[in-house]
């Protein structure tokens, strides 16, 4: 841990403790680096009994994410972990929706409305604080930063009217809002978080809903989840995961003709792979895979996830493209 990070942590803890006081603090956790580091900061600053962690199993998460998140937070000393199984609610709300911004709005508002409902069930007092792992690129891409960045996309933890209300009431805690992703990782290491959790690739707040182009359904979520698990597993087994800043598959709203194992024609979904390197998410460059590796990963995906018939690789940098497809 370097001296500057020591000073930064102490300043952040003093500010956090002064603002929260003895009030309960509720943090929405996702398993991502940002919310995990925020959770660690809360748990190392406030009384553990004071910190409530709320995880929503939306059905839009990675494979086995719920059990993973619970284990990580328990290892950090969390005592109050509240898991909400709300897949049916999210999928119902997204039925028939294809517009990317509408997806984000629906998911963001539902996140907050479920959070409010669950808070009532928990019996937390009205003066509780809401903490979030918002980082600087979230603010700038939502047009909420220093005023110089154009609006790119809404974030459920920035643009939701209910979050804005919490902010206006002075009950919103966002300790990472001036940090970039690499800064957050450095902070996490300084706080003693396991490296496997710190080095996880970024994951969007709306989950895989913005990695499914077109309507989101349970079938598509299950297909993409399996493809993601295969892709990430392949990267890790080849020693590539830590060399790539972010990698994920995108399920396209297209079916392409192919052949089954018996040579009969069939139509399978088209999957796009995305892998980029970046330092701050403001710009990003495509990871230059060896073609032989891409061929092997593609074969592994189509051989494991039978619903996928064709795999492509996205070779667009940011700019002009964004990192996520929606």
C-alpha cells in the first residue's frame, strides 16, 4: 500500500463516518468491483451491524453470481446480507421492450422500487443512508460529471429519479464517485480484498439485459449466461483473463443457418465476443487475440451451448464504438 493511498483511505473513512454517523447504511451490491470495494470501505469504517447489504438476484446476472457474492461479502465480515430473488419481476417488466434506454430506465426504477420495498420489510428507520458504488465514468457518461462530457447512456445508480431524490435529501453516499476503475482496484487492494474479486472484469449495472440486443427473455438470459461462463473460463485457463480489461459475449437478435452434429440444417443464435483493454473506460482498444485462440474459443462455445450457431468477434475500438453494445 503506498502512502498516498493510505492518506486517501483515511480521508474517505473520516468523511464516510461523519456523514453516516450511527445511522444504518444500505448498499446495493452486485458482485462487481465497485460495489465490493464500497462494501469493504463501509465494513472497515462503520460498525458491521450498521451496514446492510442488499443483493438482487434479478435473473440478469452472471452464472452462480448469487452464491459468489454472498461468499465474498461474508469474507469481508458482513453480517447483514439480504438476498432478494426477483427474476420474475424483472423479466416481466422487460417483456416486449427492445429500446436500450427504455431497458435501462425500467431496470433502474425497478431496482430502486424493490429496494424501497425490501427496506420496509427490513424495518430500517426512515433516516437510513443509501450507499452506491458509483464511479466517475458513470457520472460522465450520464451527463452528471463536470459538464464537459456528452450524454452517452443512463445508469440506474445515477439517472433514476428515486436516486436523485435520495441525493437531494442528502442521504446518498457515493465514496468512489471521483475515482476511475483502476483507482477503485488500487483502493480495494489497499483494503485487503481478495485479488480474484478485485481483478474481476467490469460488469454493467443493468446486467446482461444490455448484452442481449432486442427483447430480454429467460431463454436468452440462460443462453448468454452459459456462453459467458464458457468464454471467461477459457480466458482464465489460457492465462488471458488478467491481460484483458473487460471481456464478454453479446447475444444478437439474429438466427443463422448452420448444421447439427448429424449434418442437418438448423438455425442457431449469433453471438458476438467483445474483449478490450482500457485504463479508465473513456477509451478502449480491442484485444488482439491470436486467431487460433479465437477459433478454439468459438468451437468451445458452439460445442457447449447448442443454441448458438455462429460466433463473431467485435473489432471496434472506443471511440467510435462504446464498450457495451447497448
